[in-house]
């Protein structure tokens, strides 16, 4: 057996065999052939089997995620049946006497290049479709297996270099018991999704895809951040026990589901949840969430072949608001870019995507896309307690511009005779240091702040949140971070506004006592962290934590802060 150390990304213990989700090499030997009919037959066979697989994936996606997510596979199936694409491949085999692989690659590339450079967005999407499906056909021609997370039909632990948010969304919860990746950190989106799917996960191991073979027996310990490969009988037994204890602990936490989030000295805070889809709301309510502190709307835009319409968005927002039944719901407008890509928008490749054209920067440049979302949100506002916030605000001008567009759309809707709530709070995410530093100026204009520490830490410490090589610098308890957080909370309170936190730090057991002492009003976290957090807060005195505030803020290192908090809260 081998133990592989990584970062604990989603708690729990999973025991199952490995499923390698690794794209195989698609290299082939470019040679000429005598028997062209045989090559054409090989191509036809590869096309047929690819179509059968896509039909299965489409049916599965439709069942698990609904029609709109399945749509992309209909587009892929159309590509594989399109004579305008397939006939030239066969012609090429006949005229150039090349292997089917070469005919497939060269013809597909010709169409991809042609479509990619067109002005028409629909045609650019076709380029992405062709690229995707030809990989599958190529794998069949070469004789290698192309992994399909949606087709998994037995209990497995998925092993991958990284899982994109759309890969993670496709994982079948019934069979995928856990996952482990080479790259990523606690705040990478695959980790965040794992927590909302309640799947144990370990990320940033640097080596799982190298060290683990298909079908190896694995234990993923998402509490300690370890993957055990081919465990001994004793280890297996010990982990089965740990798994049972974790289940018992969860039962204990569950007793607080309907209890208020009160500190020992009777001070109330709000414990809310971060979600990615309307389907996540069930988990929030099951875990005693008092609100939604962050609805990451970008998942509505991902895993699809085109932008979601106003109507589709309206339905999603309405569903979340109605399910939450007048509890607060903070919806964040589109935060695309960074590690969240939209293939159909064909955004330019950037050297530093996390510092690039993303989130509000993208929305203010693409007003039509932004206005569609704002209209959907405004229309949904009558179905519950909606608050809207803008991501990645770096300047007051950006906030003013975004707010003006929101108010403009509100006016338009009213003129069209549509109902819009008049009590929507408008806030911002504080995740860029410039905004945290001048929070006082912002507090005069916004209704609330939600501190996005996942990004605030990476920008303050200049340490990429996805890069495990610099993860030692990713320090939530660093005094620089705590001083910025304090600045934001004080600024909000001085203007009578509220301050929340929706970065992962809000659910961290060392950070919680500090944040309680700094006066944070709302803590928004993965749904599964809510009950442990409530248990912890009920054992803490807010007044006592407040009395440590100046001391903590004047400390020099994260280590000192951590030691101090541990000592005082034992
Ligand atoms: C954050 O940056 O803290 C945050 C909550 O947003 P995201 O993780 O989606 O970037
Ligand atoms: Mg962020």
C-alpha cells in the first residue's frame, strides 16, 4: 500500500476502486494505405460506436441534469451525422490513400479553423462541437478508451489531473464515491463542487494520476487529505470504523438543524450556504441553512452550448427563491473567467486569467449578456427575498456602472408592466484588496458586503489559489488578511450596513472564532459545513472573542494567530 498526501477538500471517507479519468494520448502513425475500403469501414465503425456512446451520455445527462444540459450532446450527434463533414473525410481517404485517423484530423481541423474565424457566434460554437466529438472518434480509431464520467455504472473513486466544474457536474453521485486530483486547492472549483455534492475529495496530491492504476483499491480520506492505495486488511477495517464514526458525528450535528445560530453569550449570526444550482437548495435546507449567501450563477452558463436565455435564468432564480421561502438569497452576477471558462464564447487566451478579463469586467464590456441576467433577476425578485451582488469589484466606478445598468433594466421592466420588488439590496463581493482598503468609501454606496476570501487571499498574498506549489502562502489567518477583513466589517457597521463572508474561510473552524470576534454578521459556506459551524459557535463567547481582537490584529504571522486561537478556544 501507498499513502498519498494531498489537501483535504471535502470531508468524509470513501472506499472504492479507482477510475482513471485521464484523456489518453491520441497520437497515431501517419501512413498511406492500399485498402481504402477497409479504412472507410474503420471510420464508419468508429463513428457508429461514438454515436451510440453519445446517445447514452445524452440520456444519462437528461435524466440527471435535465434537458438543457443534454442539448450539447444533441449538437454533438448532429456533427457526427453531417455528410458535409463526413463525406470529405472519406474522399480524403480515397484521394490521398491515408489512414482514417489522418483523414479525420485534417478534415476536422479544416472545418474548425473555418468556423472559429467566423463572426457568427453559432458557427463558432460548431467549431467547439467538432473539436469535442472528433476526439472521441479518434480514440476509437486508435483503440484507446475515452473516459466518460457520465457513463460510470459501478462504485468508483475518480482519479484525475484536475476536474473542471463541468466534469464535476457530470459525476454521478450514486456511483462516484469520492475523487482525488493532482492539482487544485481547497478553494478550486472542483473542491467547492465536491462539498456541495457531499463527495469526499482530496486535491493537489501532485501524483495520483501517476501513482494509481485503473481498478486499484482506494480509500479517500477527505478529513485528513490522504489517499490510501491498495490498503491492508487492518487499514481497511480502521477506515471503515472511521467512516462509521463520521456518520455518527453527522447525526449529532443534525440535531441542531432547526436551532438558531447563537453564541454562548446569546449573540446571533446568520449561517448561510453557497450554492451553484437550484438543485443544491435541498442540501442547504437539510443542513439547516438560514439563507443563501452566495449563488454562483456561472454554473447556469457552463456545460452548455450557448448562453442561457432570460427565461431559463428566470426559472432558475425563481426556483431558488421559492424553495428558500423568504429566507435571504444573495445571487452573484456572472463571474466567468479565471478557472471558469465558457467554450462557446471563445474568450481570448490570457497569460494571467485570474488577473484578466473576468467577472464584472467581462459583464460591463458585454452589456447585452449582463442585461439579460439582470432582467431575469429583477423579474424573479418578486418570488422571495433577493439580494444581488457584483463580483470582482475593484473600483467604485465599476460598482456605479453595474448598479446603473441594474436600475435601468428595472425601469425598463416597469415600463413593460412587469412586477419588480422594490426592496432588493445591492451589494458587492470584496475580493480585491483595493476594495477592502477603501471599504469605507464603498460602504456609503452599497447595501452590503460579502467578503470573498478565496480570491482576496490569492490577490493579497500574490499566490494563485490553484497552484499547490505556492499553497503554503495561501494563509487565511495571515494578519494582513484579518486586518482587511476587519476593515471591511468596521466600514459596513459604521454606515449601518451588514458584512458577510462567502469565501471558504467562513466555514473554517480556526477562522470562525476570529470572525465572530470581528463582528461578522453572516457566514456563508458549503452546506455541509453549516452544522459543524453552528455547533462550534454555540460553544463560543462573542464578547470574549471580541476582547482578543486587537491582540490578534497586531500579530505578525498566521502561525501565531492559529496557536493563539487554538489555545483560547480549547
Ligand atoms: C471568493 O472569491 O471568495 C468567492 C466566494 O468566489 P469564487 O470562489 O467563486 O471565486
Ligand atoms: Mg471570487
